[in-house]
């Protein structure tokens, strides 16, 4: 499909994609005369390097008289959709109202958008199960004034959560991931729990801490002065959590202490938004104001999947280890979940349907799913996934893993059907996540827990640093895309965020009233030690001996970030050196660490010791 606007060949947002999201345009000077203020969020799509304001397309009448096509054995017919009001729907600050429509409305809107941007010399067919030829509609192409108002550069667009998320559920549906974790904690013979092959295991997450990724495109890391952007785009941030940590990992009887998480992790996931009308019970109790739900069938579930986003479901592994028995994770998972902001529709992904890594469910002595979970169209999508880490000390990022959405045992439709089997109402805007998506090989593992194999292996970064778990200042960058020869790229944009240091609990009791059991211990208060020095400096070696004697773990480097001083260079007198200490311009060694939420630097070896 060729568009009349430029779409770079490596763009995530080809005309074959047409994702949906919510944006505002605070820097725009062309929206002053429109009904919504530039800073007001509204529904949009993305094509090439542009965000397209669907509210303005609707106001101009370009989304009126949408067609629904139906097909029978004898004929195919089209009729105008009469119960859809695009001016109202697309002026909303979330996609919920659009999501709540039936699938034929989503298909019709997407087809109309394609036709408005389709080059007149080209034609296309929609990706729904009924193949419909899409003809170019040149009304927008011939209206330069409307183009200037409704088309905005992605680089200046502000992104918002695509929906008001009523409920969020996280599943555990990658067999490879579940097997890896099971081997670590229970051994190879008992890797999968007895129920795992019988049902999609899941737990209810916290929707209030689902945050949007502020970076939209899948650009690679470039130089930036703030170290808080990737590809020139501002990054979201997450705060390292504090909580209860087991005192002795080998002896839970010794109890817990309070402190910042030391084993922070990412989880590479793909999530989908539920759409369509709520599944309500036809036999309602008229005295009950809240309608009861009813179970969904698999065909119904397929039509209730609006679209997909990338997800980083951040995890505090050490907090999780102490708290998860017997009801599963709680505070270790409720502090932050980051999602990409463009929702890629199930219609766009349909050409990339493929077998799962399991191939089939059941057989070989393994259980066959119960009847309500049997999916005649069982499969997944061939979506390439990757994760990179960009430390705060460098502008370079390192790709540490690749995976694929086909590494799933339980499909999205099966997850949705099982979620509703008890009669749970599923509402438009509900978010259901896959769980960590891992492949069979080590470079396909979708979490640091697996990549470092519970901290027993190091993950090397391109700048020479190593990781077992994530450190403060690390940016985690997730990407996902589909592409085949001769077709446009279908991507999700970025799901990225940078980790901020923990803020310890603000104890209000005075020191006089604080007993030894409640006082914060030094090892809890002072964290993230970094020593900057040089091999030729005796002061540096003295400090290293002292740190080793005290058993204090630290990172070692020669280049102090953000000040641009390399202590391996013997030119130790400069204005930059005096920016570290006002007392001297000669600085052979510097110790940096976190005191609660504050960065502390000490530049004299005796003071450090």
C-alpha cells in the first residue's frame, strides 16, 4: 500500500498498520481555531512520521457514512453504519468509547483512514476476514488547510494512556518462561506447576500504576545532554520501590527489613485491550443495578480483542521472594507498569498469524484443554520483540535479548475466555497482559531473572559495564514489529522508561523516639557506591582497600558522567575539577553514592575512608 504522504521504509507506522492512540499537541500553532485546545488529549492514529488528529477528520465529515460489509453464501452487501457518531467518539480524551463499539465499526474506521491516505494509483484490501477492496478517497489530499491542522510531527506530539484502564490482569502464558522460573526455584522435574497446562494462570494487577511510554517511535539511542531521552525523545521514568526484604535468603525465620529493592527487573510482555460491549447476562435481576456478566465463547473473545501494546511489567524480585507465599506477588508488582501508547489492532496483525512455539496443545501425554478453551484457530502472531539497556553513563544502548510473540502457550483469546468463565464482566478498556515472553535460547529470555539465571551470570553491556539486575539510571527500551517482504512494517513504537533512585520511607518519629529496631541501618541508607579513580593513583588504591575491608560493593570507573572528567588523564587541574570540590582543583579519586534519594560525592581519600 502506497500513501500520498511520505512513509519511511523503516517506519513502524506504515499504511498497513493504522494504530490508535491518544495525543495532544501543546506546541502546535495550527489548532487555535479548532474546537479542542492544543493541550487537550484526543483520539489519533499514526502514519509515517505523523500523528493524525481523528477528531478533526471527524469534524470535517471525513469519517461519516462508514460502511459495514456482510457476506453470505449467496452474496456480499454493504450498508451504512447508523449508530456510530465519530464527532463525539473521537473528541474523547481516551479510546474507551471507540473500543466499546463492535468490531465491524473498528474495521470500518480503519478502512476509511486507509482510503484517505491511500495514493490514488494504489488500491488495497482490508485485513479482516472479509476481503474488501479499498479505494483511494482524495478529499484530505486535496484539502491542504485541513492537512496543516490534523497532521503533526511525532517528534513534537505528547502521548497519553490510550484508555482509562478499569481492570488489569497479568497472565503467565509463555511455557518457556514458566519452565525457566520453575527450574530455578523447584528443579527441572517440577518446573511447571500441576495446573499450568490446564488453564491460563494469571493474577489481578494494579491499573492505577500503568504508565504511558513518552517515547513513541522505535528510534535508536543518540547523544543527549539530559541522559533521559532515547532517539531525542523524552523518556518516562519509574521509581525504584522500597519494601520488605528477607534478612537471610536461606532462612525466612529471621524475618525481614525495610529498604530499597536491590533486584529490580523488567518483564518483556505484550498486552491487549478488551473492546466491544460488556458480556452481560441476558437473565438479569431487575433489583440489581449492576448487570451480571456471562462467560464468553472463543469466537466472541476473538471479536473482543481491540488491539495490542508492548508492556514492561517492572518487578522487584527480592520483595517478591519474601511476599509471594501464599497468594502471589503484591507490592513487588504494583509500583509501575509501562506500556507503549499506540494500540496495534488485531486486524493489522492478522496477516502475521502463525503457529505458537508449542505447535499444538495436548498430545504426547500432556493434557488437552477443556472444551471451553479449545481454540479451532489456535495460534499467535509473528511479532519480533527486543529489549535494550541504556545506562545513564552513556548514550549507547545494548540489545540484551530478542523474543517473539509466538513464544506463547496460551493465546490471547484463551486468556480472555478463561477470565470470563465464571461470569466476570469484561469491559472496554480492560488490559490483559501475556506475562513474560521468553524463547528457548538464553538470548531469548525476557527478564533479567532469566538472563542472569537468578544472579549467577553477568549480562555484558557495550560500554564494558555488566548487569545481573537493573541499576538506577538504566533505561529499558522495548521494541516490537512485524514485517514481510513486499509489505509495510507494522510496529508498536517504543516502550521505554528510565529508573530513578528509591525514596526511603519518610519516618516522622524523632531520633529520640527511634529505637534500634526501627532506625534505618547504614547498609539500607547508603547504596549504589561508585568509585572513580585511576590505576596510577595511590589514593585510589587506598580507598579500594578500605572498601574491600568493609565489604562494601561498588562499581569502578575512570570517567565521571555529567562532568566529563576522565581521571585516567593526568591533567588533574581544571575548572571542571573545581566543580567537584571548592577546596582543590586536583582530584585523584571520587566516591559517589546514594544517601536515600540524594547523590553524594566525596573527593578526598581520607574523608572517604
